[in-house]
C-alpha cells in the first residue's frame, strides 16, 4: 500500500464548478501538507502549503487538512479552463524534511 | 518560470549508456533536490544536496549518483541505463536545507531505447 493515495481521475468539470481534490495517507508522521499544480510538459508549481488541521484559503483555492482522519483536500471555486492541469498532493514529516512524498496526481479538465 | 533551469530538455539514448542531467538552482538557493516522475511510480524523491553536501537520500538506484558543485549547480548521473529508467527527471531548489517549499525546474525527459 502506498503511503499517499490520490484518485488519478481524470476529472472533467464545466467552467464555474467547484472542484474537490482529495488525498489520504497512512503515515502518522506526516506534518506538512502541500498541493502542487503541474501543467502538461512543465514542472510542478507549489499552490498551497499547510501545517495544522483546518482550512487555509488563498483566492479561489482552499486547502483542508484533517489529521485525525489522515485526509487532505483542495477545493477550487469558480473553476476556470486555465485550472486544467494535474494536481499533486505532497506531504512530509518526522525527520524527513525536504523529502516530499507525492500522491499519483489527479488530472483535471475544466471545459468552457 | 520558477528560476530553476535544467538541461537538456530531452535526451534519447540506448540501454547500457550513461547520461548526465544538469540543474541550476534559483539564485540564492543552496539546496537542490532530484525527483523522478514516471507513469507507474509517480513523482519520487531521489536525493538532496545542501551547499555541496549530500543531505538526504530516497529510493535512488546504485546506478544513479549526483553531486553539487561549488557554484551550486548539480548534476545527476545515470549509468547502465535500462528501459525502465525512461522518465521525467526534475530538479527542485530551496533556500534552506530540507525545506518543504521547493521550486521545481521544467524537467528533463529521458527516453531509453
């Protein structure tokens, strides 16, 4: 079993929809949680970085962490075609700072 | 543009060969990380350097090695290449050692035939 599980999708939504992307993890040592966006043929780009359980908002993006359930989510409001990309969750913890463990990535397409 | 540069963009080679991938971190960043991205394994951490010294290792094969030079650029050497080594190789950088906020380069696509 992988330490981080992420539904690969693909996920296809109409413009303006609310998108929910999710990851579950098994390693209790994970303390820091990140969401990266990766456009086709590009490197991953850091979107959100959270530490504690709860919500963190940045514009149309909200990252949610539930450490008790080992579950993290990324919500995208008012989705745009430019949001079409692969979204990767990543996490790290314990003594492994810097050694990010990634989910498989979810492919999102927002159609006009 | 993250400020991290990687060369070459694409590399096509044969099994058994050796290749070198190059990475220049963002200006001011001392730490460099290497990752491999393949369809079946996803994005996996390989190795980290900080100011010229190896700091952390992931599931890096013995056929692979890396180093960071005094000017802070890094090279990833892959030898005795196998078909399964075909993947995207990303370099990331950060200011601090072991930072969770890493900035990724555009990657090098390696194809082993």
